[in-house]
């Protein structure tokens, strides 16, 4: 049985929420381990078997520059509003650039009853293992300040 992190307060809206997203961007080098991580190799297997919903939580420019094939794009600030569109009957893996931003929704959705995870090392680790990106010439974009 994995330990659950303590519940956190609800994030604000507007400028405060944007500031939280920026802080998460800046903290990419300090990726917490939550026990919800999925290894990139395992995610590739899950995608091949069509047994997972993959959600990219990065900003538009990051997603457009390069993303995991077949993934849905829902920016982190829009996840709450889009929760009803995320299936509860199969695993869902959230990912970002390095795993930090995606850890937050993985924890929240797991607490809400989803089989939720985040991609260990993010899309950077995905590419390091020579997994493909869409578009074919895709790259891992750097986050931009707000």
C-alpha cells in the first residue's frame, strides 16, 4: 500500500493560479517522488496495448513543439474543468517536461478515485529513451515565463 501525501488546499484562480504554475515551471529540477510514477518504458507498453489515457499538462507552445503520440492536451490550469472528460475506468498518466507539474494532478486525481499516475522524468525522460514525439520533428520545448 502506498502512502498518501497530506491533502493540500485548493489552488486559486487567475493570477494566483498562474503564479503557482510558474513556480512549478521553475521547480522542474526538484521533482518530488510521490509513488505514482510510471517509467517511460512502461508507459510505452501501456500505449501500445491501448490501456491508458495520456494527458500532457504543459502549456500550448510546449505541446505544439513536441508531445507523446496519442496524448491529449489539457493545460494544468484547465484540468479541474475537464475532469469529467477523463475516464475513470482505465489508468491515466499525466506528463509535463520533467515530472514536477504532472505530479500535482496525479496526486489530486488519485485522491479523487482515478488510477492516476505521472510520467517519471516527464517527456525529457521519454525522449532520452528514444521514444517518438509528434510531430515527427518534435522537440521538448522549454517552459516560458508568464
